[in-house]
C-alpha cells in the first residue's frame, strides 16, 4: 500500500495490531494469536493462526527469517554508510556487544536493505522542493576503472533528487540523468559545469514548443572564465567520494550502484545536514515518522507499504 504521511503512529495495543494483521497466505483478516516463536537472538516473536486457511505465520516487519536482532542489523547499516568499513563494524560488534558477525554479513545487509528501502522511497513524492538544482557527474573508482556517478541536489532542502550510474560520460547519459532529476519536482533552473555535452542534452530533455513541454533554464558555471566551481554539488560529491574511499574503491559492477544508492539514502533520510541541521527529506515535506533509529523505521515502513 502507498505510504500516507498523515497516518497516525502505530499504537502498541491489541486492538490496533488486530487491524494491521492479515494472513500472509490468503490475506484474510480473520486471524488469532497462537503462541510465540522463540528465537536465539530476536527473542519471542508473536505467531498467528488464520481461521480461514488454517495456516500459522509470523508478521514480516522487514526482518523476516533474519537470525540476528533487527537493531543490530539497522545499526550496522547505519554505521557502514556513515564511516565504518564492514570489517571495522564486525570488530565493534564483537568488542561492545559480544556478537560474532561476519564482515560479509554486514555488507550483505547493507545491499539487501538498501534495495528494499530504495524501492519504497522511490514511490514517495516530496511536496516542498526548491526551484534551484545543482547537478554534475564525478568519476568513481571501481576496480581500476573510472565510472561516472551523476547527482542532482535541490539547494533549498539539500536533498539529492536524482542520480545515475554510468560507465561513461556523454550526451546520451546526460539526457538520462536530467530526466531522472526532474521526476519529482520541476525547478526553474539546473546549474551544471561547462562540459560540452550539456547544451545538447538540455535541448533534448527540456522544450517549450509543444503542449505540456518542459522548460528548465540551463545555467553554466564555467570555472575557466569565472574562477569559481559549482561548489553546491561539489560539496555533495566530496561527501560521497569520502565514503567511496572508505570502501577502498568499489568492486563488482552489480554492487557499485547499490552501495552508492545506500550513501544517497543516508544523506537524504538518515543524517541531518550540517548547515540546515535538518534531515533533507523532512525539509522536502516527507515526515516519515521513522523514530530515532531511522534505518530501522525505514525498513519497517518499506515492509508494510
């Protein structure tokens, strides 16, 4: 179901839980509680019995069939996308929580739940984006090659509104990136650097001579002429590159876009921006009510919506 940001927080009582519970197999709401499923690391998990199909089940709150505690998983993902490598996170868990978890598990959690949460937030539509976007592409090291990661930030909210991962630069990739950048908001202008392929990409993407056409001003920051850089997007890239350096570069091509998507989620939905002291998604009108443990809240929202 679509997330309604005006819906009340889930109350922890039997009457509200009964309204939310439905059978995983036949979708019937005619269910009753039937004991608990005892787990080693997650404690007791409530079991239910469907009176229609007769099958027993537990609720999927985002961590279905996961053996480790959901708070440890959420904390590991948070720290991994903040500043700790998977091995350092493994060591922290062992030292402070006496929990033996492989660094491979930490990396698998990061990729698995990034995909889950990204699919959920991609359906959300910010209601209060600004009218000035700053965009560019930067080189990302992956196994000795230089791929291109494109990003577009709304300066009012500091929210990254569009990204694109490609193996090369050029007009075709720039068009794809620009289209992704205006999926959820139409700015008055987008400022980029003086790369030669941008003018043609803007002409192909934005037009005003047709009914319903898109019109966005193309602003250019030519460093050679002005001596100034497109600093508002370069600040975002600096943060992303620092995290890629923590990864010691990216590895497999299938994994690289997922990990960068996780870095973007961390920026947009988890960490408060140092200048605004607010989470970008909140400034953009998305009050997701995730609580203090935001990764945990996002994973749960992604499971029920």
